[in-house]
C-alpha cells in the first residue's frame, strides 16, 4: 500500500511509513496517540531501570494486583492485570462468546472490539452516535439491549475517538437494561482524563470495567492494563490468559506509578487547562471540532482525512486518520505540551492559508 493510501488501525508511529517518506522519527511530534503527554514519573523510570530482566516475571502479578485492589477498594479476586486493555478485550470475547452470539457496540469505537468479536463468529450490531455532535444515543442502546438481549455490550467511556463521556446515571441505565444475561463491558481507558480520578469500583455484578495504565500513567510502550469485575467473571478471564502476560518491566512500572498518584493527578489537571486553551485555537482557524470531555477530539478535515494527515506528516506532525472508525473525513488530535501544540497550530494555519490561496486561483 502506498504511503498516500495508508489508513491507520491504531494511533502511533509507523516506522516503515516514515522511512518511505524520508521522515526521521526523532523530529516527529505525535498527536495521534492519546496517552498522558507528560510521561511517567521519575520514580517509575527508576523502578524500570532496577528490574532484573534475566529473571521471569511474577505470572500472577501479585504485588501489582494487591496495590490495585487497595487503590480501587476491591479484593484481589476482582482484578486481573493484562498486557494492555487490548489483551483483556480478547480474553473477554474468548471467555463469554460462542459463534452466532450477539454483541452490541456503542460506536464509533475502538476497532479492536469488533475485530476480537468477529474471530469468534459472533454477530455484531453497532448503534452509532451521529455527526455533527456525536452525542451517545443512550435510549437507542437501551432499546437495542432489551430487544436483542446480546451477550456482550461494549461501551467506551469516554468514547474513543469522539471524547464524549456518559455520566454514572447513563451507565447505570445501560447496566440495568443488561440484566443478568448480558455483560456490560465498560472501557474506561480515558476516564481519568475527564474526572481526574484514577480509581473506582465496578458499577455492578454484570459489568466488566477495563482500565488502561498505558494511557493515564503514560506506560504505552510497556503495555499494561487491568480489568475489574466480580470474582466469577474475573476467574473466567484468568483461565484463558497466557502465562507471563505482563512482563517484569511493566509490573515494576505499575507498582511505582501507584505510589505517585499525586504526580499523575497534577498532570491530568494541567492537561485540562492546556486542552481548554488548545481546542478553541483549532476552532479559531476555521476547523470544525466536536465538543470533547477529554484531551483529544475529532476535527473535520474538510475533505479526506488521509490527505490532511499526510500534509501534516510531511511537516513532522502526526495526527490520527479516523477512517478506521468509519469517519474518513475526520482526524483525531490529542493535546500535548504547549510548545508542541503551538507547532501544530502554526502548521494548520499555514495549510489553511494555502487552501484559501488555491481557492482564489482561477
């Protein structure tokens, strides 16, 4: 596939694409990922450096599970640590689905839900939030749950890529609609970016809650996440998990991060302030941007998103082409630190000027 035709299934850099385009990754600023841009705390980095990588990791992640259980005020039996939430999504599908089971997804959403479900031969129905506001159609989802009684319901909250957030009342409405025969899977990878709160219990016994430490704790390169749920559901996942899913570096980083909650909460609050400054400036340039409750948001590209992405990439700036979300004319932009944000704004301003000049030419 040519570089110009590239469509991303996930954010992050593609070294082979950069090589084709002659772009050095050292000079590139990545707005396509939506992890904490302030990075891990110094204590986390020190913990990673101290790990003996010649020794096998604790396959039960015992110390990390104990720390997470204490932070979330649950028992260790209600937590399973995994290799990022992607692994936990696949474990959930393997544990609870049979061929021809029905699954409901509130979309647009992370493509890994549908990809995992499809491998089991289950039937997927998507209820999508619609442009231009992308407000989640909660009542429509409730009606679909009651009518179809799916085995699993996937809700990313706040949503990726739109950034919209359902409050606890809306989640409770969905949970009650699920009853005892349907499991509500709430992916809270970005919850802390809304509330500033890193921990919470599950809303009910028929729920699984996914958390991504790669996002709020800035551990994307180590792949670390966990799932909360009642012990019976968690045990079903545990039985299917490969040994040593979370390596020693990830476990050490996770344990250290949990001792640095104040650092991460400060960065999350600062990120809210940066977002509140950054997003209005994008709109001021004439780009339509969806209202978001988090530090990333959808921007209408004014044409094919892949074209705008490539034009920015050639200027050393990576944004997320949202074609894989079914949004081929939208890009997703994440807030970064001030100097990076200014660089993107300057590039967007130049592109806007070039577009206006081209429109004036006969």
